[in-house]
C-alpha cells in the first residue's frame, strides 16, 4: 500500500478483526487487513475497508501490507500454527514491530510468545477477567483499583491465572479493598421509589450502614443533609461506606427490598 506508514496490520477478518477495524476507523488510526477468503475480501472492499486478499504467511503479502513501515501487527486468525508462523516472519522482516496475537486456548500462549508475539490475548482468560471486573464493579470497587487488578491478572501472559494455585497476594489485596471504604453516587432516575421520601424515611444509615455525605440537586450540593431532607427526581446522593454497605444502600434505593433479606 503506497504511502501507508505507522499503521496497524490486521491478519484475519473474522469477528475480532472486524471489531478492531471499526474501532481503528473511528479513532482515525491507519490500518490494513489481510484475509484469505475471497468472498469476505470482496464484501469488505465494497464497504470501503482497506483489504488485501492473500495468505499472511507469505512474505509478498506482508510486503503489500507495508509491514516494514507498520507499528503494530495483530494476528486475529483462528489457526494458532499460522499465527506463530506469521509472527516469526514479521519479526524477521520488521524486528521493532509490536505483535499482538489472539488464541482460543491457553496452551498456545508460550508458543506464540516464543514465535515473536509481544502480547497474547487468550479468549478463555479474557472471559474470566471480564466476569471478574463486572463483579468488582458491582461491589463498587473504585475503577482505578479494578484497572490495577486486571493489569495484574493479564501480566506476564496471565501468569496468575495459569498458576496451579491462585496467587494469594491478589486475593489478599482484594480482601483489603472490599473491607475498605468507598464513595459512590446514586442518581435518582424517574420512577425511583426513593423519590418523595425523606432521608429519615429511608434510614439508610440504620438499614445499610452508609452515610449520606451530600445530596447534589442540579448544580447545587447540599452537604450533610438532615433527616428531614426530601429527595426529588434527579437528585444525586453521595454515599460513603464499606463496599457491602454501599451495595446494600443501592438495593434499598432501587427498591430491591427482597434482596436485603438474602
């Protein structure tokens, strides 16, 4: 591709390749896609995608994709052996290129790393990490802490998750986080059962343990509101307490009283 430089080369136009291409297009990052399926390539070309028909294991195809001027190579093909082969060729042609490979199975992580991949994304582990992050968000763990924990799980090619025994340091850290306090904001959306009630009616401190630090109404904060403070639609309650306490308060404010008794 003449003039293409500092771009992303995507090998494979399956679901992962398509999603990545869409994101890169939105971000205005230059990219080119290689795929061996003629029908897929023709359809993508009609949609305006920068496609190259061919086998990514062939040097001449990688040359057409201007691999020697690319910044990143993404191996989004389902054949791990082919991915490893492409990684080896790419590393030889462009030693400084950053290679990201995808695999469905954990057993191929080290093989792909040895072949030259800088980073290997394992579908199996990513599903587990996504579940992990959603659970932590539900417990109102601060987002920066969640990001740090997911980085730790992904580190060294998922070493923590691949170890026979789960790394106790991570587990201990999570216990400390969940025991510590947090601050979260609850927005009173239309139809919220708390609308029209006073803070005294709700008794969030007695029923959940949280403190209502402030209520923000419009642009105006009301710090340390009293028990007679009546809540209106659109109010935002700033809650302070432990993670379990904040979750209990959210259940009460959402009217999920049955959950409280569980």
